C-alpha cells in the first residue's frame, strides 16, 4: 500500500494534525495495510487511532473517531469503502475531518484528496494482458507487474467547506484539482 506517502500528503494538507484516525473494514485480510499504516504513522510522529467499521455502522465509527479527537482521517483502501463512499464523505464533512482516500472517484464525489494507483493505467495494463492471452500467451507465463502510475487528486470545494487552505506546493503536485 501507499500508507507512508498518503500520511505524508495528508500531513502536508493539514500540517497541525498530530492525531489521525484510520478507518478500517472489519476484515482480517486488511491487517497488512493496517500494520503498514501504523508503522508509517510512528515514523511521522502521528498518533493513529484505528476505528473499525462493523456492519456498515458509520455513525458509530465516526462517534469513535470524534471521541479520539482526530484531526484528520485516513480512509483504508478497500472496495468496501469505495462502494460506501457517500456516507463516509458526508460524515467526514459533518465532523469537519480532512480525509485522504485511495481512488479519484472518492474525491470527485466530495472527498478531500486521494493518492493511489491510476485506475486508467491499470485498465490499460489489463488490456495488454488480455491481448497477449488472446494471441496465445499462457497466463501463467506472464509476469506479475506492480503499478507504476499514481494519481494525486485534490478537491478544493471540499477544502473550502472544511476551511482548509491547501498549500500551493501540494496543488502543484496534483494530477487533478477539482
């Protein structure tokens, strides 16, 4: 995952934030991402409160985040949160929490910022693999590839709603500014 980079970007957007919440799904397979995020938070001197969403109860999760006095939110990279992005975005805004996400769609729908693998880049790579298979390549012989293109997307409308000034240096690095 990109936990260290995402925490660094969130810290640049909210420089005074020392307490952040990490929104995690109730899924044992998510543990490696959680552990990487914890290590990155320690390295950056950030107190990280892990809040697990159980049964889609986002109200309870955000009540726990508020109780932790989090100043920013790191939304775990899972399709579960991609599907349920709207209630999470609404609650983050209601609680005035700047949040970083994985995918640009989450920011286009009102999240503050996202940093993650370019979905367009992945789709293009998949098309190349499918083409090779149709031309006779055995799937088991094709190499496993890591993503090489990552997108930083920032929503200035959300920043304004949060009364947050995004540093110019961060805006200049963004692949897309909404």
